[in-house]
C-alpha cells in the first residue's frame, strides 16, 4: 500500500533530518580528530580510538592518549635509538652540547623533538661538570615552551612524554660542557644543521690568546675554521705529548707486525715503524694534521700565522668532536657479524 501525499512529505522530512544529522556528526568527528591530532601529534588511528573510547570528549581523549603513550614509551625503551640530533647552547662563560637519540630520522626532523633537544642543551649550561650522562641530568627541572608540550617538568618526564607522542624510544645519551677560557672564547661548528643550534656532527674548540682580544674578527674566523676542521679531520689528541701510552703502544705493535712481514732487517724495520708513526701522528694529532682549508700547511702553522696577525700568542686549549650515534651502529654491526660467524 502506497503512502498518501502527507505521509510521503513526512517521510521525506524525517529522512532529510536523519541525513543532515549523520552528515553533521561525521563533520564533528573529523573536526575533533583533526584538533586532537594537532594537539598531540599522535597517529590518526590512535587519535580516533581514544576519542571513541572517551565518547568523543576531546580532553578525556587527550588524557587517555597520554596514558597509553607513556606505557608504550616504557615498552619501547629497550629498542636501539641510534638516530637523533646534537643540540648546542652557549653563554658568555661556557658551551653545552648534548646528544638526544631516537629510532628514525623522521622523528629527528619533528619540531617537538628538536625543541626538546634545544631545551636540554640550554638547561645543560647550568651544570658544572664537563661530561655528564642521563643519570646526572634526569631529575633537573626543565621548562618547555612548545605549543604541543609546555610547562615545567623534569628532564626524564619530558623525554618520556615526547617518546610517548612520537611512538619511538627517545634517550638522552650524553652531554659535554666546555668552559670558555679566561682570555679567549669557544668556537663551534655544526654539520648537517636543520636549524641553528642543531646538527648531526659537532666540532667545539677553545682558543686562548695572550694579551687582549683586539683582533676578535680574526680570532673568531680562524676559530670557526678550526672547529670545522675538527669535524672533517677527526683528530683524537691535541698534541703528540697527549697521545696516550696505550694508544701509542698499540699502534707501534701493529706497525711493527706490518714491517716485519716485509722480511727486511731489524734496522730497516725500526726506520719503517718510526716513519709510519709520524704518519699516525699526522692522522690523529690536531696540531700535526694538514689544515682542511689549506692542506699545504699544518694546523700548528695556522695558529702561528694567527699569532703573528693579532700580535699575541694564540693556542688551542681543548677541543671536542661528537657525532650522532657514534659507536652505537658499530656495536650493532659487530653483534650481527658475531651471529653470522657463529652460524
């Protein structure tokens, strides 16, 4: 039996209202998903699941996401984190450098991760010890000022919260604080830098000058070039006198074995070892290395020329080179090779 004219009009009106309500609800849901995603940076599927479980209450869903994320971050804390960034901060008296690790380069490019790294470096300026690890830093208070994560908390809580947001293992691996010399300054260079204060490789170098710093421009120019040299040339020691006995004896033993394989007499072998030791010093000692900006001179000659230019003796007090994941990838490779050899 067909509907009357009035019945058809009532049915059409009811159907239209239901369709409009459905459309309105879907639009609201998408809007809430978008808002919560912007607030938390969590994956869309996790955002929607939290909203559904919280009956589309966005504040309750945000709280639920945070709880889930912290639990997940704890479960992922044993996973290898060899990507990340170095963050550098300076004031008039010291320079701080920290390494913050994550699992993927994708997270390292995230602005929340980068904000955390820079905040950690700035906070490290308050420390007095030159080297520090996560244990000595985790309870220090940190003030974050990012739209998606802000307020005062501890270093450890901040790292855990960002790990929860990113869905990866995030770790503060190490840090270093270099004081500025009483009559000099610290020069820095960051390689592969996504923004000021961040990079994947860092060179830090402390220069001291006798007398006043009237030629600051020349000192800063050469200081920056030497910091770049440290990144490129990878020196291990400042001078030959500072090469450790263990490193020297180990290298001497290797060179001696290589020379003896030539079958030559002992006198020739001794000369070969000494000649190759000089080459070793040129490879690992900063003062003996060829300057990367001009390989016709050594770093020592660069400093001698600078001293003449400014009219006072200029010397390197200390230097540091740090690279993201340095040592972590090698350990993983060694482990895999051991498994392969065992098989």
